[in-house]
C-alpha cells in the first residue's frame, strides 16, 4: 500500500509437545533475518501453545496519506500487471501429502509431488519480499493495487473490481506459473481453500473455453503472493520491464480493465 515499516512483533503458535524447540528457533531466526533485510527491529511478540505451527508478524509502519495505494480506484482502459507466479498453494499441498505419506510409511508416487527444484522455486517465490515491486510501482501511475494471498488471484481481483465499479478481462496463458504446478494439478493436488475460492468466484466469471485446471490455478490460495497492479495501458510494458530488472522476473501483463458497460461490475472475462 506504499507504507514504510518501522518495527515488528512476532506472533507464534507452536506445538511444544509435538516438535522440538529447535524448530521454533529456526522459524524465529528466519523472521529476524527478513526483518533485518528490510532494516527494522523485532521488538518481542506473543506466543501460545498450539496444535500446529503458526507464525507471522504484526508490523507497524507509516505512510503519507496522499501516497497510500488502495485496492480500489482501477480505471477503465488500465492494464493489469501481476508480479509473481501462481501455484504456491498447489505446491505446498503436494509437499504436505508427500510428508504425511513418509511419516505413515506409505508409498508415494514421485510424479504426484514436486521435485527438489520445484520445491526450491516455490520457496524462493514465497520468501521474496514485495518491497522492491512496491518501490518500482511508485514510479508509475498505478491507480489501484493489492497483494494476492489467500483469496487467490480471482478473489483479490474481484475485490478490486467491485470496489472500483469496473470489470476486467484476463488471459490465463499470460499468467506466470511456478514450475511443476500444472503437473501437480493434473494429479489432483488442489487445496481445499483453492476449491472454495473458485466456487465463490464462478458466479462472476465468463470463462468459455478455459479449462477447469486453469480456473483452479487462477483461484489458487497463495502464501506470500505477488502484487496485482492496475496501471495506465501505455505504462504496462515499462512497468513490467522495470519489475523484472528489479528481480521480479515472473512479472507479466495479464489483462485489462474493461470500458464501462462492457460487463457487469465485478465480473471477469477469462480468455484461454
């Protein structure tokens, strides 16, 4: 949203009876390294015993009121740019299935799980901060923006469209996808949240000729996904080039905001 972080607090839930505290130490170390990378201190936090590991940060920052980037305000004719590849939900659910099979001593077909390289690509995407992409976007006439997380691309795009009173068109083939994701999809590795996202979005979709797998990918629940930005059409190419130069190599123009009256507000036309 164009803010500047100042400091962070850790929020931790950890199963102390199921996992050694060394695991918690590694989680906290990772969080501290990220905070250090962006130049802010971690000033403590809150923890509780929980049945599964949960970790996050509450971050306090500041922003100029005139420079806040909101998820409303997209303009007819704007281009839509996405800064990261999709598929982290699909990769992580396959990893969990793989780990569970190993823990239970069951056989697991390697084809239905990610390779080491595919796992590393997903981790690298999730670990990459959106800081650089946000700073690059500040140099362009971005009318609205949002991160793509648990509601998936379709869910967050829908919120942007309804809040802006517009509709959009996107091309499924223009969206960057993490390595191995389409293979995992073909083996049914789909998170429950992804299925619910698609079910919630389908009423506002025009998607003739688009496969169910592509729709699931567009609805995939992301962890630490990229930024979805609405920018003047003539600036989309330079924005994508600048994002890639800054390290967001999966950045791509994926569609546009449609002229008023083309589709009902909040609706999305999806092209193959």
